[in-house]
């Protein structure tokens, strides 16, 4: 009897179908007893689909978050790169300005005036135009110039002249006259010491037939063996294409009280 029971236990242990069946029956009985119904294959598929949709939603959200993060990092990098470029540009600009300033400090007055950019830095006021013209005259009368210096400075001065004044004085005639008068000036032992231009508040402005004019007074001190003479001149300027241009100038018999230029 015991041998038969032992033999049955062995068969049950060696039969997986019987074991699975018994476990299934036991599970079904337990579920039924507790009021839990078994799920169908369709129910399982629905759960799988919902789980899959949830997983896809999570993946899409992560993908959007990842793209947003990449965009933010890209913007930050662009801002940093732009900052570096601006910093380098400002540094180079400052270095360029400092280099230009140092180079100008080592240049002579003749070299500075020859390189003066009248296209980019044309004087804004009638007073500034007269001051620049006087500066050029002082240079040409005091400095020993080469033919090239005379040629360039003559061209620079003519850039300050009105169309009417240019028409009355051709370039070659003006160049030769400038050479002659400056050489005679230096031969007489004269020195152009300083010049002063009337203050803006004292400049006389007028408009005739829609054309603007300005009357500017200046005085210069000329040193010679007998002493120093103060000469006064009156400049008449006209506005052409938004720029003040010299229409002419003449010496004055009487003296004018003019503040010395600083």
C-alpha cells in the first residue's frame, strides 16, 4: 500500500501538466471564494494597449523636454559666443583708437593735416571750419615743406572752399601763390605764433534768398624782429549741401576783441 502511494507521488511530480492543472484549479477556487473574477484575453490586451500608450506618452514628453533643453543650451551658447565677440571687438576697437592716438602723437603737424579725413570728420560749424583753415595756414607758413606737402595741403584747404571760391582760384595758381607767400614770410624772419576765432555766440548768421551765410572774425599773432603784430581777418562762409564752406576772407583795418583759442 505504501509502495503504491509512493509511486503515485512520483508520477504527480514528474507530470508538469498535472501540476499546472492543479495550480490553476487552486487559483480559480481561491479567486471564486474571494469574489474575484478571472480576466479574459481581450481584457489583457486592453491593459497592454493602455500601458503601451502611457509609455509612448512618457517617451514623447521626455522627447519634448529633451528638445526644449537642447534649445535652451543652444541659446545660452549663442549668448556666450555673442558676448565673447562683442568683448573682442570692443577690445580691438579700443586698441585701434589707442594705437591711432599714439601714432598721431609721434606725427608732425604737417603729417596730421595731410592725413586729416575731411570726408569723415568735416567740421560741423562755421567756427570750426575757420579754425581748421587757420591751422592749415599756420602749418604752411611755419613749417619747411616739400613739394608733396604743399600739394596735399593745398588740396586739403580747397576742400574747405565754396564752389564760387574754387571757380575763382584754380589749383595750380593757388599752389604756386602759397609757395611764394610762405617762402617770403619765412625769409623775412616771421613766425605765425597763434590764432584765435570768435566765439559761437558772436558769429553773425543770416539767410538771403534761402541761402545761409555766416560772418566769422579771427585774429592771428605774427612775430618778427620788431615785435609781435596782431592781424584781424573777416571770413564769410556759405552753407552748401549741409556743410559750411569758405566764400572768402579779407583783412580788417581795425582790431577786434577776440578770445584767445585754447
